[in-house]
C-alpha cells in the first residue's frame, strides 16, 4: 500500500464520515435551539435566551464542520490523493 492509498483510505473511511456525523449533530442542535426558542419559550425570557444560545452553538458547530470539510479537501488536492 502506498502513501497516497493510505491517505485516501483515511480520508474516505474515517475523516469524511466523522465530519458528516458531526455536521448532522450540529444541525440537530441548531434545530433544537429553534424549537426551544419558538415553541418552548412561551414568552419566558430565560428560555428565549437559552434557545438563542443553543442556536448560536449550532451555527458555530456547523461553521467548524464546513471549515474542516474544506481543509480536508484542500489537503487532498494538495497531496493529490482524492
């Protein structure tokens, strides 16, 4: 097995599925924040703030996962393994 094949296997079998799962998790967290904000708050300021914070963390998580996906793609292109 060559180094290119090893890096391609690591990328395809480990990194991409992990990034996908974490992106889905961040999306679920964001959606949970929306549900908490819209449905669960019922005018309670504390719950509104909590919903906003959950949505913010979901957006931050999605941003990190998109960035990680881009970095993995750039490394693959640079090494010519993808």
